[in-house]
C-alpha cells in the first residue's frame, strides 16, 4: 500500500501537470491568435494604403486625360499648341 503523503504528492503533481498543460495550451492559442490578428491587420493596412494611392492617382490620371483631349481638340480645330500649356 502507498503512503498517504506519497498519494497526496502524486495527486498534487498530477494537478500541477494538468494546470501547466492548460497554461501552455492557452499560451500557444494566444500566440496563434495574435499572429492571425497581425496578418489580418497587415492585409487591411495594405488595402488602405492602396486605396489612398488610388485616391491620389485617379485625379492626376483624369487631369492628364483632359489635357490630352484638350490638345487633340485644338489640333483638330487647327489652333496653335503652346508647349508651355502641354505640361
């Protein structure tokens, strides 16, 4: 038969191992969740950056297209084109 002190020590050890395993599992899950959150945040930041770049680029592209059409209109109507106004 086992000594009562040994049984108490072993049961305490078992409970400690269970608690430690739960703590380790919790830490691993927390780490994975933090990684996933960081990945999602990086994707969202990239989308926001691209959106900002497009917001800047679209007006410039429209202005360039308008300039080209204005020059073509002048050429079509036989007007002189001043190189200073092209840029």
